[in-house]
């Protein structure tokens, strides 16, 4: 269990540091920034690389919604759920703290503008709460569904991290304008803590929607499994 907790902590740290770091440190550079496409790719690459690095230890969840989904899908013992989630949230918080420390040296730095999730006035495209709820739920549904299918018995061995990383990239390409893209309560919590009370007040949605989507995704993934 100690090895699993360490793997989940490091994996979630890398996901938050790499994905949110690309938004906070790079995307803001006029004429040189990576833009939405670069941010989406950064999140996908973070999951892909760490899945290969520690997937054999913990299963490479890096996300409380994934952990809950795999538990519902009978892929994870119930005793592992809480330790995994604690490690994931801690990893995201430490990564967010490191990013805040690095970026605080830039004049006019506002972490929430680029890394925290929000709807309404806090949404990059000024999308409503309903739009945020729908996109986060649907995106997490397919994320967990795909994770369960590409790691199921009979799936092509060794390719799951690639499929999962590309899925997360696609999700961010769709969802960044709506919510800054989360599908990950730990990553949302870590950055919201350093973004101000307005983002913390909306954090409930970025736990509720991914968890609902994850549960539904796991149920459907089990229902359509190959004979």
C-alpha cells in the first residue's frame, strides 16, 4: 500500500504540474504560448508517461473519479479507495503549491485564470453552470469507460497508456473553453486552493460531475464487455 500511495501521489503531482504548468507558465506567453492544443497535449502526455512509469504499481489512476469508477467496476478493492484519493489530492495540492511559487515571480500572476476550474464568469467562454455540469459528466463518463475497456482482459497489451493519454488530450480540447477542463477532482482541488474563494465556492461541481460520470462509465463498460 505504501508503494501504491507513493505512485498515486507522484502521478497526480506530475499530472497537475505538467498540465496546469503548461497553462500557467507557457500558454500566457504572447506569440510563444502553447495555446489550448498545447495544454491539452500536456495533460495527455503527463498521464501517458506516468502510466508507463508507475502503472504496474498502482494502476495509474491519478484521479479520484477514476478510482471510484474502477471500484464500482470491481477493478479495485474498497480498502484502497480512501488511501488512493488522499494521495491524489495531496499530490495535486503540492504540485499546485510548487506552480504558485514558480509563477508568483511573474507580475500580474493569477493562478485561477489559467488553471482552476469554473463556470459562469470563471469559465473561459463564460459558459453556464449547466454547461459545465454536462461537459464534466460526459467527459468523465467516456474517460472511465475507455480506461476500463483498454485495460480489460483481451485488450492489446502495452497500449493502454497511449489510449488513455490521447483520450485525456481530446477531453481537454473539448472542455477547456467551458470549464478549463477537469474530469479530475484532485487536480481541481489543488489549483482552487491557490486561486481564491470564488473558485473554491464552485469546487463542488468539479467533484460531483466527474464522480457521477465515472460511476456511469464503469457500469456501462461492464455491461458491454466482450463475450
